[in-house]
């Protein structure tokens, strides 16, 4: 599902075109979407957004996207309209489309919702994971630790995203997962890199290990506690950043 | 002087081929229709799995066939409607599995909202939530089922409002178009309402007292009843309880 910018923060997104109470897509289980050319382009752009190929506020010029994806102009246009409705992109009359920015308040809200929903998914993952999945998540936590020790920021960030996505995939609550997938398309650290430097915070590395271990031993209570604490750290990190420079 | 990012083309928006005007009007007609249909879905005008016939919708909403067609496409992508090749469009049903998923997400997000409401509510707002709790109590005590259900919905909506959490409200708002009680009415009728009334009272008291942890705990417990009831059906293999 997705929430239009108008629902989130009327006026605060800074886009004059953001309509209040705009279209909200349903947080339901995704039906098998026909892979029309429009949907293919839309999905390609969503992936590029999640990977950080496009930066916040970057202009998205139709002609460039036509070249990049090899898609018809009409499909690119419709895809941008769709993504504007989803709140990923904003379109302004006579100014074209750009990647929608994110306010700090919005980032904090997203972190709070992630904390609530990933508590659900991690608990279920701890119960439902196969032996292979348990081994894989533990290995992923170790790889995160290695990347941290090597100071390899790029790898660390990629593996971090993969870590959380893997847990959501193991869970089985598709409704929660779709909401989290949507949030993954606007990774907080791309919009606010400062609070996440220097990378990586030791607490984060330890938290991933603790979460993975709890999944490994099929302990849903411990998994949920570890995840809640991990994402509370994120919320607090963003709050401190919000109040930087003030008393 | 403010600087704008200027595209290397003349004439403003490089993405604008001049068709904006026509799209704008059709877009407005569609938006109005979508709002009306979603409202009707939320209010139970249509039953689960009820057929949605284009000609009927044209007449009901006094709109164009093109708008109805487009609306059904969008509603399908939103998960409110499903379409099959030979059987047209119908209001999408809800599996027990999905009901459980939604109940779990609601529990998590409404717990978040309850805590925030406790932290932020102003004195008048604290009185409002206490007042709503009493309304619920009265309706339940006097056996006024419909009034009880209405007040119940208002109670939860008020807490979300008080939380000020736009994203949580946005997500929870989408669930209102497909309320669980429409698809699985049993849990909402079978449980003695007084249990529920007590829970609402404790939630309201915690919010009024500014007790963040208490509000979260009470809301979590309240919505756990629904989750556990639905899981109970699942465990007993009752996918269509009450039928």
C-alpha cells in the first residue's frame, strides 16, 4: 500500500501539487498485478529509489527514463503519475517530476511504524523459519559484523537492508510485509545520512547478532525484544538529530 | 534570488505535452467517484463478494461509463475489488489469514497510537476520550448494539487522531474500507460487550492520566482478544466461522 503525500503531511512535503487527502492505496495482500509496461517501469523506478540510484529531490526527466529503461514515453509518464500517487515522486506543473524529499518528522514516524511492524515479523520469523533460513540469517549478521570491522560502509548498508527484508519474508504476514516493502523504497539513511555517520554503530552490529541468534534458537520473545530495542535505537537516534543544536 | 532547477528545454515542464487540461477534468470526475465508492464500501453498502455491475454503478453514482471502468481498475489495484474474466468485478472478500494479518498490524499500530495519545493529549482531549468511554458503556449497558459499534469505531478513531501520527493513521485508514467485522462478524457479537467496555475504560483512563506504558499495555491487550479469537478459528479449521 502507499500513502499519498497529502495524507502524510499536508503542505509539509513542500510540494505545491500535493493534494490533501489524496489517493491511498490499500494495505492489502497484493494481487498478481498484470505486468503491463507501465507497471514494469514503475517497479524499475521503485527499485532504483530503494537502491539510492536517484537521490532525494533529484529531477526525473521522462526522456532520460525512456533511455534508461528502454520503455515507451507514455508508459514512463503513467508510471510517474502512479508513483506520485504512491508518494514516492512529486510532480509539479511546469516543473516535471522529482524524487520526493522526506522531513525529519516523517522519518521518525517511519521508524516508529517499522519498530511496530518488524516486532510482528521477527516474532513470526523466529517461529516459522526453516533450519536453512535460520542459518542464513545468522550468517548475514556475521557478514554485517565483518563489513563493519572492515569499515566497508557500502556493503554494510546493503546487507543491513537485506537483513531486515529477509526477516520480513520469513514471517508470513503479507500485509505487514507490503507496508515494510513500501518503506524500504525510501531508506531513511539516504534522506538523512548525517545521524548514521560514522558507520557502523557498534550497538547496531550487536543488535543484529542478537536478533539473528534469537531466530536461530527459535525464541520469538527474545527476537521481538531484540528487534524492538534495535529499532528504538533508530527512533532515538533520529530524535537526537532532530534536537541537535537545541538545549 | 531563488534559483530553480532549469531543464534544458524551452517552455517549462519537459514532461508536459499539453494534455494536462483534459486529464485534469477526467481526473476530477474519477476522484469524486473513487471517494464515493470507497465510502460506500466502508459503510457496508456492498456485501463481501457482491457483484459490481458497471451499468448499475453508472446509474448509482450518476457518472460516466469510462469513469466507472477506470475506477474498477484502480480499486482492483488497491485490493478492494477483484475481477475475474467471466464473472466481472466483485467486492473482494477476506480470508481468515488476511483478517489475522490485519488484526496483528492494527494491534501494533494502535498500541503505538495509544501511547502517543497518552503523551500528547491536552486536557480537553483527555475529557473527550473519557466521555467516549462512558458513551460506550451506556450503549453496551442498554443493549444498543449499533450505537455501541458506532461509538467503538469513534473511540479508536479518536485515539489515532490524538496520536498525531500521520503514517500510522494513513495505514489504519486503509483498513477502514474493509473492516474485519464485515467479513467476520462473529467475534464482535459473541464476546460479552462488558469485557470490551472494561478494556476501553482502562485505555481511556491511561490516556487521561498521561500513562504512556499503561495506554500501550491496555490497547495491546484489548486488540489481542481479536487476534486470539481469529487465531482460534484458524486452529480449529473454521475458515468461515458462524456459517
